[in-house]
């Protein structure tokens, strides 16, 4: 009986299935991305991710265990080298499955399985998102902190010069009006005095 045995046999014997997953895992580690059916990709994910976790500790024992699964010296070198340099900081989830549609012929669901940190396009899309969130938090913090002190300063500056400018402008105008008013009667008085003086001088000449 097969109680609790939920493994997907993929229509193959045990030896055939192990050899196929070993070959696919080596190809994934060397090429960082392969195209296969969705059912095979899900089984490959369960096969290769424990090997990546084991490769975080580079020991002879772990290398020999990984080699017993992968059967490839080049794959072991890449796994303990460039793959761990990029993926080693993750706590898990080293692979990503992207569905690509259905295959012509048998209509099998196809997908791409890849190592997460080697997809440069998705890394470029994800990087600005992180920066924008950080910038928005900083800008929001600055916006809440700066306007509070700036508002009263602006009010004080606007209120202080207004009366000063009015007084300065009004003072010369008032002085000018006073000067004009004082100058006008003096000029009139002078004009009035001149005919009287002329009349007195004519009278004196007539008497003589």
C-alpha cells in the first residue's frame, strides 16, 4: 500500500526519475535557468533547494553529499562558488517558477524555473521600488518636521516689514505736502508785497 506517499512519479521508474532530476538540477545550476513542464519543475524545486541550503557551509562532507545527487564536478564547483555568493544570504526560496503557457501537441503546461538572484530584469525592477519607499518615508518625515517651524517665521517676516514700509512711504509724502503748503503762501505774500512796494514808490515820485 502507498499510504501517505504523495510523490509525483512523473510516469517513470525510481532510477529514471532520480537520473532525470539530477541532470535537470545540474543544468539549472550551470545555466541558472531552464524550461520544462510545470510538474517536473515542482519536483526539481524540492530536489535542488536542499542542496543549495547544504552548500552554504562549504565542507568536504557537504561537497560529497551534493556530488552524490548531482554527479557533476562542474555543477558542484558552480554551486559552492557563484551560486552561493548571490543566493547564500537568503533563508530559503532560491528558485522561481514562471509559467509560460501550454505546449503544442500534448498541451502540457510549460514553465521556466530559474535561480532567483540571477534574473537581472527582475532585480532592476525591484531595486527602484525599494528606493522609492525609502525616499517616501524620508520625505514624509521631513515634510512633517520642517513646515511647523517655517510657518511662524514666514508670518513674522511678513508682518514686521509691512508697517515699516508704510511709515517710510507716508513720511516723505507728508513732509512734501507741508513744504508745498508753506512755500505757496510765502510766494503769494511776496507777490502781494511787490505791487504795494511799487505803488508806494510811484506815490513818492509824484509828491516830489
